């Protein structure tokens, strides 16, 4: 099976996004090559590339940018040693990298978020909420009652994190959890309003600005409200979605090519 055929099957699996401008494209490689193996990951780090080489895989399906900007332009990196060495590692081993971002997010519920639910074992707790459908927060769950501390420890273990930054009372009892996208720009108020809802106790965001929903959560906790934020970071919040993707991609290629999820690993260390 050619690399291009693998990608064609993935794109056929997703809903159409029409002719809108998309970041979903090959970032390097030779689509006409026979595919020797597929790696799925959220962030194509140097370590992920090295693991793909060990596995003998020449196709990486990645969710986030490869070269540090959303659309992956590389002209501004031309003389940078980090870029040139990373690109050489890919080129020398004829590894193709295809980004699956806009297409996987086009599912309803969102394909990444749904994959995270499946890998967390939370799919049976999903609550359909028409107010959230079509947004980066369209995954909303009602869990068995737990505490913020217990929830943070569960997230830490299942996401394979080095730590979780928590805002709120660790001993507060909670059950409703919503995922949010980027709490920046015009989404600042929307994210805070999401946490204000009676049926949202905990928010798990991607990017954050401290004075927005995070500060609201802190004030709420200081006033005795059961509101909290688990700040795990963008890549960590979506990584399990690409772990789940390895399973449906394996079905698409019908066993003709090995498919392996490679964790891009927690960006953060704690001192």
C-alpha cells in the first residue's frame, strides 16, 4: 500500500471540510513510496521521529504542527540548526509526515475529544448538549462523584503526565467535566461562561490566559464554590485522541501496514 493511499483512506473516513483553507497536508516525504509502517502522535517531536525510525515506519500522522507554526511554513527557519537537523532526520529516512488536524476535528462529536473519552474510559458518561455541539467544548461528561484531587490524579495517570496544575479546592466534590479549547482572544468570555454553568464543575482547557477563566475558578473556590480547572496543556489534552486514532487507522488499512501510537510525551517538567 502506498503512503498516498493510506492518507486517502484517512481523508475518506473523515467528514468533508469542503474547499476551506486547511493545514492538513504532507509536510515532507514521498507519498508515492510503499508504506512500511504508520505512527500516530499528537506532536512530531525529534523523539517521535527516532521511534518511527526504530519501528521502520515511514509515515507519521500528526495532529499538531511539525515546524512550530500552525500552517507549517518553513522559510523563516531556513538557516536554523534545530529545523535543519530535524528535517534531515526525516528526509534521510524518507519519512512522510501528514497532518490530520482540521479533518479529525470536523467530526461531531469532535474526533479528538471523542478519542480522549474512549481512552479515558469516559464514553459512557458523555452528555449530549446541543449548546456545545460544533464547538471545541462539545464533549461534556457527568462522572461518578469524585474530588478534584482524585480527578487530577486519574488524569495524570491516564494521560501519562509529569504533573497537573490545579486551580480550585482539591477536596471539592465534583462530577461534571467539560473540555475547552483555547482560552484566548474572543474565547475568554465563552470559556468563563462555560465554567459558570451549573452543570460544569471542572474545565480542562488547552491554551490559557491566567486572568480569564482561571482567575474565575480561583475566586469561585475562595468563595466556597465547587469550581476547578485542571491545566494540563494543549498537547497533553489531545494526545489520547491520536492514540485512539491508531485503532481506527489500523482498521482502515486492513492489517496491510502496522500502525503504532507513539506518545509525544509531556512537554512539562516540574522542579
